[in-house]
């Protein structure tokens, strides 16, 4: 079940929230959360329930063992082995046997559980944190943490030390719930009205690849850059908003990443929870930046390459991760060990252009079906190949709605409204209050438009569900 699917919006969400808000106490609410989360996951993939519950139980027991064990490193090593083993079996076994050319004739590829990359990383971080002195948590609390339905399929990846305390002490209020649902609706609109419409341009361009010519390839790459952002940031908004309606505070996952003026800045803004996870559990254990410049650069390349592989079992994801790793290492070398200074004026503009070129080129690898397809498309983009007949047809068949979504998407990448709202609040609090009230009215209108889109069959699964 997806957060933008009709069964979720019309049936599951209203009933789950209504039952949750009944005034029967915190333990009752936590039990409702567990039941709702397992039902939500079962509707998405019933066969994945045993793997989800098995992952929870094994890691909860490892957490308990980590509390008592004298050798914490042994528990951590076992947790890494088991959790990475689960990921390898379900996500990378088929990729490996195909890469080695040893697939048997009767081989059946294992079906990866939905959200396995997300709940496995949460479970692993839980054991490591407990081994390092963190709270172990009760059976019920850890089960909620692992299976929490607003996050189970696509994150954000929270840590138990941030999530666990809220299971015991959280505040439910109508203003918080209203703001949460408003955030949920904004995310729903990003997914259905922006990402879903822009996807038509990206799909058409990537389907014909490099043969379409430079204009179509650049347009397709730009469209996918926007599609992916609004797809995943839309999910994050929905997850954070829905969590707020249930009384939970979830950290931000995106901070206008396409305003970054360096790759370092980009990764402080893009998929923040995953970046934080890799920094805490891979980059720092590798030595971080404390073992010299060369080692720091190597660690960056390793972390980004592994991050690419985390996204999917394909050489294209490895290439995307390595691309970011290499250029991040180049930035580190250019900084010569000094903290980067904020850019201003023309240097900020040049930094933004440089960053967006790297990001867009990288996403060509991320989206392409193969390395060959990515290189073909990039070849057209970088040599400014003239448009072909197929490329001209793609341009002619782009609907007005897709063009409008593309333009609106470009504008939405810039923090115009938050900036205006902040300035208005500083100058005129009354006007700011009116604007805030108006935002709820607009959210209701947006929700109605989104429901029409859902009713019209405009359903597309979230891209990150496959990761």
C-alpha cells in the first residue's frame, strides 16, 4: 500500500487516525500503531511480513544481548553480518550471479520485501547504538520503531535514540495535527501533480535515449532531476506530516537541495537521513577525515559508492555513487583541509551551476537502464547532437499539463514562500496569521484536486519504494 493510493487515502488513513485519537491512553495508542503498521505493510506485501518481523525479532534480541555482553564488537559484527546478509540475499544475489555469469537454469530470483533497505538500516543502527550505550527499548517500542507505517517503505531513516523517547512522551494536539495534515497534503501534491506529470517528459526522453538529440536529452535529464526530487521529497513531506498528526517529530529529509552551490552543500540538503546514517555508521568507522587527506578522499569515494549500491543492484547505481564520491573527493582536495567559506555573488552562482551540472549528469546514470544507455545519452548532451525525428516527436507530444508541471517544479525548488512568510511574520504578525489561515484553505483545495487525480486513476508508485 502506498501513501498516495486510494485505499490508503479513503479507508486506511481515516480509520487508523480515528482509532488512534480515541482517548484511551498512551499504551492503547502504541498498540494501535503496531496493528496499523503491520496491516499497512501486509496490504503492500503480505509475503514480506515474516521477513519484517524476523528482522525486528533478531535485532531486538541482539540489542538485549548487547546490553549484557562484555564484547560489544562481537555483537556489532554479528548484527552487521546478519543485516547486510539479508540485504545481499534479497537485493544483490541475483545481481551477483548475473555479474559472475553463474546463474543456474532453474534459478528463481528472491522477491525483495518492500522497504527492506530502510527497515534493515534502522534495525542495524538500533543494535549499534545499544551496543554503544544507547537505550534498548521494550519489545513493543522497538517493534513500533521498525515497522512505523509512515516510514516503513521509504523512510526517512530515523534513529531509535530520537524516536524511542517519543513512544513514552509525545503530545497530541489539534494545531499540531492540522499542521501535519497540511504538510501531508503538500507532499501528496508534489507526488501526484508535479512528479507524476513531469515523469511523462522524463520517461519519453529516456526511452529513446541518445538518439533523441541534445535538446531532448537535456530536457529529459532535467525532468528526471525534478521528478525524483518531488517524488521523494513528497513522500518525506507526507511521512513527516502524518507522523506529526500522530504526535511524533521526525527530522527533515530535504532542505531545498537544488539551491546548493557545492556537492558538500548538496548532500547536507538531499536525503539528509541517509547521508547522516552513512556518516555515522560507515564514514566515521572508516576513519572519517582524521587519517590524512588521501584517506579522507578515499573514505568519501567508498561511502558514496556504497550509497549508490544501496539504491539498487545495478552498475548504473554504482556509477552514480562513484561519480558523487569522486567529485566530493575533488572538492575535499581543493579545500586543502580548510572549512569551505560561504560563497557570495558571482562565485555562488558559478558554484550553483557547477553543482547542478554534476547532479543532473549523475542522475542520468541513476535513471538509465544500463551504463551504455547512460553514456549514449550523455554523449548527445555533451556533444550537442542535433535533434532526430524521434526527438522532435517527443517534444511535440509533451502535453501542456506536463510543461506547466515542469515550470511549476522549477519554481518550487526555490524557497520563495517560506522566505516571504518569514519576512511577513517579522513585519506584520496579523497579516502572517491571515496568511497561515489561508494556507489551510489552500491545502483543502489542493487535497480536493489530489483526490480527483487519484479517482482519475493517476496512480504511480513512489520511486524509492523499489530501493
